[in-house]
């Protein structure tokens, strides 16, 4: 059996935009043809697609780095560089994409066929043709393409099922799944036989639904004890729960204490305790079951929670249980995708808005992505390009910010390894 993997860490990078070109038209009998530098091509996007061909994240254990193509640089004669190729990452339905550092949900690939763009590639830089003016007819500079950072992501596969079987290990969940569906999970009389979710389709009268046998839970799972979150993440999408108890207490545990322990874990993990549920009292064929069933009914009286006494070994009372499940499902809302949060806005305008000024060693140090982007576009050996540099600093508010920080005429302003005199 293939190894089941439901959490992996990967890296993904959108393509950088190509640089704009500095070029001038050259043609016989045409003097001063003017600037004709083309724009850089756009970088490729990072795209996720949910496909039914995948059922686990196993493939990502061997392929963890995904990089889109960079845009090509612009060329003379106003030719735009070629766009970079997109990188398409295929995942199984139900996969959630998180930012590894913050844990934010960036994408939820809930349904098969879903196609979502995580981050767009960088825009190509303008060629020098865009910077020609009546007074600057031969611009010796162009803009670089936007850069993209490597993103560290966590992929989580959360099972998509209508109904989830939950309970302590060895209470009979896998046996129940094999009784009511055509699924054939591994079954044995020891704990943690089930180490991965098993899904089957239940057909009852004119209805059908997907039932998931989810690995057994232990106390402390909401803090990661035992299988911990590996269990609980597969409960989040289910519309209702079948809480299975070993009502006979044949392993020396009290089924009522088991019920309370599971409910605490569901509540601690994110208020899963409020999910609609039916309690399934299994192993009614064993001694002590009837007495414990009466105690359970007394405990839950007035709660509105239905209890069904069944025996997976003798296959008794499952038709009534499945019909009750169908009735409850009709009243449960459809599962909805998780709310997604936006990544940082990579728009060029936002890149030209942020900077930082620090006073160090008698100089004012200027830094930030917007400053780096500007520096890359300037030809410091050309007077027109330097004038453009100074005007852009003023437009960005850098000159005013330096003045507010205490800079005066003649003070040193440092950017990377370059130093300038502050000039009003």
C-alpha cells in the first residue's frame, strides 16, 4: 500500500520580470532615430490545480522546489521580451496551502478541477522608449523587472467527506466502515491499525454520502499527542460526526469517560464539539454492554443527541443508523472552503512606497525594496538618469523624510555601498 502523506513543506517562486532595454534606433540615412528599447517580459505565475488523479501528498516528498520561468529582457526596435512559463502544481482535492511562517491560509483547493493562482510573476521593466520627453530625448536608462521572493509553503490535505467516524483506537470504526460500504480497510485487534483516513460511499435508499474512517484519537490530541493533528485535520471538513464508543468497555476503559475525553479534544482543536453528531454504541454483543448503554442514555438525556446501539461483529441495527444519518445530513449545511488571506501585494506602485531611514556612523542610511528597485534602474554615469533619480526620490517622499530625520545640506546619505551629499 502506498505511503499516505497529508502534510508537506515546499518552496515556490514566481518568475522575475525581464529588464527593460536601453537602445536607440539605428537606420541608414536616419540620424538620431530616438530611443527604441523594448519592455521586459512578465515572469511566470505560481498556479495550483486540484486533480482527482492524486489522493495523497506523497509526490511532494521527492519534489519540493517549484520555480516559474523568468521574463526575458526587452530588446531594441521596441521588441518586448518573452514572458516566463508558469509553474503548475497539482494537488489532491481538499488541499490547503499555508504560509509556513505565519500559518495563514493562502489557498483552499477544495473541489476537483479548482485552479487558483497563488502569486503572479513580476512585471517586466519599461524600456527607455518610455522615458523620452521633449527635454530628454535620449534617455540612457530603463527600468528593471520586478523581482519575486521564494515562498515557503505548507500543504495540508484535509479529507473531504460528509460524515466522519471518530472515537478512541480499537472501538470498531474500521469494521463499521467495512459493514456499511464497499471499502476494505485494514482491520486488526490492536491500537492504531488505521494510520490514514479511509473513505467509502454509503448508499441508503435513494441517498448516498461519503463516510470517512479517521485514525483513532487519544487524550491530548489537540496538543499533538499521539496521532494528534494528523487525526483532527481530517475532521474539519465533515458535515457531521458518528462518535463510536466501545460500549462494552472490554478493554478496561469506561465508555462514558471515553465520550467526554473525545468531546474535550474536539472542543480544544477549534470548537469541533458543536458539529452535528450521532453516538454509535458499538460491541453490543459483548457482556456489560447493556448496562453501560443505560448509563450512557441517562448521561445524554435531554441533550438531543441520538444514540444507536449496534454490533459491527453481528452487523445489527446499521440500517436504522444509516437512515438516521441521511436524515441529519439533509439538515446540515454544505461544507464550505476555508477563508483565504491575501499575500503581500506585489504591485509596482506598492514597491515604490516603502523605505527606511537609519542614522548610523554620521550618515543617513536609506534602505527598502522600493529603493533597491530604483537604484537598479539608474545609470549613474548619465546626467539625465541622475536627474530622474533625484526627481523620483522627491516624488516618493524620501527628500522630505530625510529632512524630517534631521538631514541638512551637505550631509551624507548612504545607499548600499554608495554615498551621496544631501541636496535640497
